[in-house]
C-alpha cells in the first residue's frame, strides 16, 4: 500500500498536470521560432532571384501572422505559470504559516523560512528560467536542421553546444558550495535579525546595539563574501559563454559565406543558420545566466518538501462534545531538546470543574512548563494530559482553542484593535468582548482610549503599558467563558486595582464551573484557591487543600540535635519560575 501523500506532494502533483498545456504551448512557440530563418531563406533564395513582389507580400503576411500567434502562445504559457505559481502559494501558505508557528514555538525561535521558500518557488515558476527548461529539448532539433543545411555548419553548431553544456556543468561545480554556504549564512542572519528585533527594548536600554550589530554582521559579512565568490565565478563563466556565442555566430556567418561562394549553400541559409544557432544556444546560455536563481529555487523546494513531510497528518476526527473542564494528569514526563534531565518527571493529579488549583514552587521548578502541558501547547514525552477523558492531542487546536483561556507570563498582543485582540483575532461577538473586558476590569480603561475598543494598539501592543497589556491579555483569556483557564503569574505587572479585578474574575469563573489553574508567586494570590500543588525539581513535593499545604510550607523545621551549629532551614518560599 502506498503511503498517503502530504499536502505539498498533492499540490505539486496538480502543478505537474498544469504544466501539460505549458509544454504544448512551448512546442508551438518553438515551432514558430522557425518562422524567421524560413522567411529569410525564402526571401533570399526565391523572392530576390525571381524578383516577385507578390511572393514577398504573401510570405511577409504569413510570417507576421505566425509571429503574432507565437507571441500569443508565449503570453498564454506565461499567464498559466503565473496562475500556477499563485495557486501553489495560496494552497500551501496557510499550512506553511500555521505549522511555522508551531515549529517556532517548539524550537523556541523564529521559523519563517517556509514562507520565504514558498515565495522563492513561486518567483521561479513565473520567471523565464522555467521556460528555458521547456525550450532546451529543442536544441538538438535546431542543430539537426542546421546540419541538413550543411554538415560543416552542423559540426560547428554541435561542438558549440557541447562547449556550452560543459560551461553549464562548470558553473554548477564552481558555484555550488559558495551558494550553499551563502544561503545558510543568509538564513542564520535573518533568524538572528528577527530575534534581535523582538528584544529591541532591552538592547537599547543596556546599550547593547553595537555589540549585537557586530555579532550579527559576522554572519552577514560571511554571506556577502560567499555571494561575491559565487557571483565572480558565475559572471566569469557567463562572460565566456556570451563572448563565445557571438564568436561562433561570426564563424557561422563566415563559414556560411564561404560555402555560398563555393555554391555549397544558398545565401539564405547563411543567415538562417546564424539565427538557428542563436536560438539553439539560448536556453543553455540563459540557464548559465540564471543559475543562482535556479539553485535557490531548488534548495527552497527541497526544504519545503522536508518541512511538509514532517507535518503530522491528522485523519478526520470525531467531533467531541464541548469539554466541562476536568483535567487528569498521569505520570507526566517532559524535557526540552538537548536537556540532560527532564523538566517534568512523573507528575500526576486531577482537577475538577469549578476548582482553583495554584501551582507554586521555586524558580526553575517547571511551573510554566507544566502550565503549557496542561493547555496542550507542549506534547509530553511520557504520560498523558486528559481533558474530560480525552487526551489533548486528540483535539484539533482550532477546535480546542475556544475552550481554553491562557494568560502567559509574557503577554503578546497583535497589530489590530483592542476588540480584535480580546476576541482572539476571529469573528468577534461585541457583547462577549465587552463582557470579557468587564470581567478583567479593563472596560473603563479601554473606554478611556482614543477610539475605545476600536483603538489600534500597534505591533505587540506597544501603545499600552505592561499592566494594561496584561489586563487585555486576561480579557482575551476570559473571552467566551472557557471551561479551562490557565494563568501563568497573572498579577506580575498588575497594580492593586488590576489584582483586585483578577481576584473577582477568578471568583466569577469558579462560580461558572470553570477549572482554573494558576501559577502563583505571591501569597496574596492564594486566597481563592482550593488546592495548592508544590512543584520542585519537576516533581510534586506537596499537593493538598490550601490550608493544609500552607501550614506545612510555613511551619518551621527543627534542627537535628546532632548538628547544633547548623541554622534552622527556612521554609520553602513561593518563587517566580
């Protein structure tokens, strides 16, 4: 049984079928390319010798008509390729974008290369380079026609074609390594630049701009050096090819004139041979000239093929009912790539609807990682996280997303209005947006903005303060009354009014039956929780009712009698992590 094709392979298969009319039109274009040499042969050999004006008029009309048809066929194949390229981009861009988001999060860095690769492939499909591939098979046909005019002309044309093929191969070997290295350094420089721009605030604050720029310029200069090396080699070969083509055309004209003088060739054949040779060599010369673009497109195609091959193909899934919010975590294990030890080890617990669980512990204990596992952002290496009995992986993210409210430590807002951000950039329900904003205590703040809920907040919410961004982020998490609410240090940037609004929101969500999981590092946030989970070293150290756990956390620890010199150990502190 053949493996199921992924989206990329299916789209490429459609494009290949679309290339059939392009091949047919290319056949017509190349057939009609014979118009000029045939016209010249007829004019020189028949019209001039017979001094027939009528024949000249008819031949000219036929030739003009043929050239008009050739132009229309050339236009048709160009329009088909533009539409194929646009269709391929539109077909794959959504999957490339959404999966690039997932890959960026999993790799913890920007992963926009697939989107750029799609643009590279589309640009190649609409360029003349691709048409040269369709024209190349006609090279031996043109050479054969030249050979029929005279074997000496054919030998000259064939030897020139072989030399051009050798130059094309030399260009491949001469530029392959520097172009590959230049692409790698360019991709690294682009990724670094995106990362740097995301941290522009701290870079400017600490005066790190010069140091960062010097580090970035290392990759950029290496890319420039490799590009220069490839361009120098490529342009040398292109210059040799162009010069040799013009020399050969002179040789063809000279040899043709010699054959005409010896009555071995008609005078029209001299000009026709030169035109046909130029046409035969055009695809190879064009390929040499555009070799860099072709290599870039081929590399982009290969990367896209690998990227889509690694995308998980999920079969059509049964539509599960809306969850109530029961969370069951069993023997959960998770570790980051290249980490020596797991961040989460053997964690198990349950949370019931309408219950508030606080996760506390020292910095680096894995609290935020556990929160991401509960929301399904991360996939566990072992164990499971179940929502109403179904593993989170059984849900499509587009389906489960509306049932989860998530407020991360670092709140990221998007270019758009306040309403669009609260409504998760989807079709917004104005009443639900306002209700979520009221619940988050941000309604009055929004009304105070220039255009209220229609105020555009700029990229990353740059026009709002840290506390305002966090409260808008809280409203986004509360939008739609999700049955599962996960808050990662929700009061980190809030003032007293914001924290009071947060307490009210948690109380309301609890009354509505939502499951609330909260990462807390301030004791004031523990007032409304039902249970506390103490996490340390990726493992549960304590889990129980709030009063019971707080009592254990705050109880002094006696000093063993055998070691009186050691000071009493402090109780574990609830820390940021």
